[in-house]
């Protein structure tokens, strides 16, 4: 949690605490209406601070990068579409829910890549 959010949450807790105290203590003072208004405003300001702190520093977009570490020397084979036999490149491959999918730019076929046994 960032320091700014932590400070905002602490300030909100203090405002709500003193707002509740002002409301509870309002009947025993000379001006109960004023203390009641101050307490409600303080509690409202505390909740507004909590709302702003929750939205502070939020990053809605997340980029996930997957890298493959191959063991040993590997030879790259050309990848061809199952349907039409068109040549595919790395930009035609995308990860969907952790599985590699290919979309052929020639025929539009989309399918999941599977690794066939080598033996």
C-alpha cells in the first residue's frame, strides 16, 4: 500500500472517530445541534476520504508477459495453418487463459496450439 493511501485511511479513521464522539456528546452540551452537524460532517468527510483513497493510484490495465525458457539448443520450425497451410508468424499467436491460440490471417481459423509427442 502506498504511503499516500495509508495516510488517507488514517485521517479518515480519525475523522470518523471524532465525528462519532461529537454526535454522542451533543446532548450534554449547550449547543447540541451544532455538535450534531459537526459530527455528521466529520463522518461524511471520513467516508469521502476512504472513497478517494480507494481510487488513488489504481491502475486498471495490467500487462502480463510470459517468457519461455527452453533447455538446450532448439531449432525453429515454420508454423503453418492446419486449415489452409498458410505461413504463420509470432504475431498470429496469442495467449488466452494461459493457453496458446493461433489465428490464421489468411483463412481466419482460430485454434489452440498443442504439443505433439516427439516419439
